[in-house]
């Protein structure tokens, strides 16, 4: 039987979409969690000094999007044709661009610069991206692509809690389409089962 081991930090973020997909596929996996304090001592052992990593029968894979896409194909959540797959990839990449903007804020060491970035985030960046996501989901019958569940939806919901925690802002406030999408993803039976048993972490406790 194929063995799966996911190595990531003890929170959701980029690890959670992979956990969602493995759970959706009903794959029993080792959920190896590294505490932040441990990271400096183990970072050099990682192929590119980053996480998450997924080991499949001992073969070590990096890059969260590529891992998700691979699993999504197994789950029939990667698009029914090349065009649909492209639209899903675009939706995920747009969301990752948004997350990069947020990272620029929360890793800013200078407090004055950080305050300025926060104002830009709240007044420009967040409304720009979240309103676009809201509109796209509204135009696609409640999902990011072609009115049906895809790994773009799982990716969005999987990363969402961590973004909300980091910003201390309700990103879904007054965005009914995205609220409904989140509820639908979390209600998928195998994802719901994962959520009920997953370890608590600082971003979901």
C-alpha cells in the first residue's frame, strides 16, 4: 500500500489544502507537524529549505500547488479538460498573489512601514482581491470554476483561516458568495471528518 507523509508546520496555511485533498481521497497519511521553534534546526534538511513536503513511498516532493494539482487529478477535481484545468490554475495563482501581498505586510520588520502597509492592505489590496473573488464565485454558481467543486475551492478555504488569523480581519464579511463556498467545502463529508479530528493549532484554536 502506498504511504503518504506530509511535513508542514503546526498550523493550516499551505499545508491544509493538501490535508483536505488527502482526506477527500480517503488516504491515510502521516501528518508530521514541525513547531516554529524547531524550524531553524531542521530547515537545512529540506530540499529547498521550505515546506510543505509530501513524501509518497519515500519520494520527497515540494511545491504546494504542484502537490495539490497531482492529488486533485486523482480526485477528479482538476478540471474535465485542459481549458477547465487552466481556469482552476489561474484561480489558485490569483489567490496566491493575494497571499503574497499579505505576507509582505506581516513579515515587515519596520513598524512604521508595517503600519503604512496595513492601511494599503485594508483600503486597497483586500477589497481589490476579495471583491474579485466574490464576483467570480457569484458568476460560477457558487464555485471558482464552471459551477462545480475543484481544488481551487479547497485551496481557497484551506488557506483562509490562516490569512484571517494573521490579519485579524474577517475577509468574508459581507461577501455572501465566498461565505457560502466556505460552508460547502467544509460540509464535504470527508473534509468535515478531517476537520473534526485535526489537531488544534494557533490559527484555528
